[in-house]
C-alpha cells in the first residue's frame, strides 16, 4: 500500500467503531482520511475507501455519523451500537437540524432498533427520506414512518435485519435474467418429459442436500425430504410449520417440540478427540427473539418487492445462523431457498432448481462463504469450555446474528442458481429428450421389450455412443448390423441435444 496504516485516520463507521470500542465483525467497507487523492483499494470482498484531507471529521460523533450515512454502505451493527451509546448527542443534533435528512435517518435508526424514544416532537413537515440509500443497498418496498418522515425500506426489522450491498457482481448476476432462461429451456420440451424431469430433480436435490452434510440417506429419509420439497411452494414460515417440517425430515428420536433450549455449536472432532469449534450458535435465551424477528423478516420478503434470489439468500442463511433446532437446520436452510424462489415465482411452476447439486460441485466456496460469517464471529464472542465440555457464551451476542452483511451469501447463491439452470436443468431435460428419441429409434429397428431397449440405450449412452465389447454378450439376440444401426440412432439423438 502507498502509506503506512498509521498515516490513515479512520472516518465514518471505522471512527465510530474505534471511538466506542465496539466489538463485532469489521465493516466490509472501511473509510480513512489520507494525504493525497481519493482512491479505492479492494482486497477480496473488502473495500478500503481513502479520502483526501478535506473530508476529515475530527473527533466529532455527529460528523462521523453524517459521513457514514452520506458516503458509506450502512454497517447496521456498528451504526446501531454507536447510536445507542450517544442518545444525548443524537437528540441535540435532531433539535439543531429537525428537517435534516441525515439527522432524521439517524434518529429513525436509533428508535427503530433500540426500542427507545427520544424526548423529541415528531419531525416537522418535510420530504420523506429513505432509511437506506438504494444506490448502495438492495432495499424492500417503502413503509412510511411519520415520526421521522423516513421511508423504512429495510429488508427486516429490529429483530432481524441483514444488509445486502449493491455490488457490480450482483447487478451483473441479476442482469442474466436466469429465471427467464429457465423458462425458455423448459418451453422446448414435451410435458411428459417435464413430468419425468420433475421427479428426478426433486430426488437429485434431496440427495445433494444430504451429501453436503456427508450423509447417504435411506430410501425412507429420501422420500420424506422429497415430500417436504414438494410443499415448498405453499410453505408459510411460522413456528409450528417449521417444527412440523423439522419433525418430518429428521429421525423421530431427534424431533423438536420447540426451539432449542441449550447452547450448541458447529465443529468437528480432531484426531486427539478434541472438539474444534467452527461456529458458535446464538445463546438459547436469544433464540426465541431471533426467530420471531426472522419470521417477520421472512414474511416481509415473501410479500415481494425484493429480488428473489437475494430474498432467498437472506432468509436461508439467517435461519441457519440461528440454528434453532438440534438437527435438520442445514436441510431446512436449503429447503427455504426453494420456498422463497417458488413463492416469489422465480422457479418455474411445479419445478425445482436443484441448487444443492450446484453447491456440491462448489462446496469449497460454500464453506468459505459460511466461514466469512463464522470466523469473525468466533473472534468477537466471549466463550469458553465448561467442565462438561459444552460451550458457555457471555452475553450480549444476539446483535451479531441480527445485523450481518449478507452480500457474499447472495452472490454465492446467485452463482449456484445460474449453474443449476445451465447445468442440471438443461442437461437433464436434454438427456431425457435424447433418450426418448434414441429409444424410439432402437424400437423401430427391432421391436424389443421396453426394458431391454431401455437398458441397451442406457449402456450406449454411458459409453459415448457405442456398446462396449464387455456388454455385447448381454444382447446375443441382436446381430452386429442391428447393433451398428442402433448405435447410429443413439449417436444422432445425442448430437441433437
């Protein structure tokens, strides 16, 4: 870098973080004042914004709040923590600028997220201002808040409110219109082929979802999860519905009757039988409030107005971070992706996009995006092992799960949705159409029993258009000339798709 870190003066969110000694993950965008021109440094998903000296705010809470609201994507955890520590400063600011847009937004964030009311009259008549800048964030449909004359366009509420930054990558992914591409693909195929593909894709999604967790499900477990997936388009995320879903997809011995009432974590046992902790789940005392906030957020997102894949990412990942059950959290997390995509009309009618299959193909990246949340959390949370080898967590920690940046999760899920449309959906429908064409062609050459013809076509497909010599003896009733003709029709069918 051009300058030593010591020459950089934090500003905005980073100044508030340092001034109030705030815990929690660092903002994805950090701003500093430096000697020299305005410039940006990007490292992976993190951005450092460097501003010339004329932007300096000094040790002034209001000036740094104003800078954060004006120039930066909002890091809600930092902002709310800072506002909660400075109510008198905030009230003085609002009295001095009762119609000021930044003062009113800060006032809204304070009262909305702390539940505390400042000793201030309602804002005088003025234009409404948006809580989140839609140039920097993906936002929800407007809800007017007359007290501050602010438009509440948050993706959630005080109980659960992830943020998604408006990145070039997400804009490009949305621009692919992959939902329309999926519909264009399926319109090319006969309804009978679609019906067969639907059955296969539901099973493929189920097996892949278990594979992510390293499981090979029994036929009974597979069927129970397939049945659950078929209800995704009508599922409404409430407490009782989630408990019924969990009961349906786990071993009955681990069926929940409510939210978990014990501290849990995600980890693995090392070679010397020690537990290595990867992720610490919310304290059991916090689960109820977090799930109430999650359910309100989920219903707000299902009402529409937020890009469907982004809504699915927020809903699914926020759920798995809360981890409200002892077992089944990961499968429900992936079920919720389909729930949102189906309810918002993104997935084609009656069809499922086997996103889990695409995750299996890129599970390393899946683990990386999960760690982008879990690793900073491990550093922020005060926890210890108990004498019973369980985890004890020192409060407060609930806000770490309420206010997280979900941008990376949205980007990752979009990649997987694009991949599953162009790979799983396209290939499966293409294979079935080619198989049917090859099957009909083989039957025209020799009127074989269906099972024999189907086996022959499958073996030729599996060997790239030729019947292998090792399998030739299984069809001794056919002449070499007939086999050659059949190979030809199969190859033609394969080329056509």
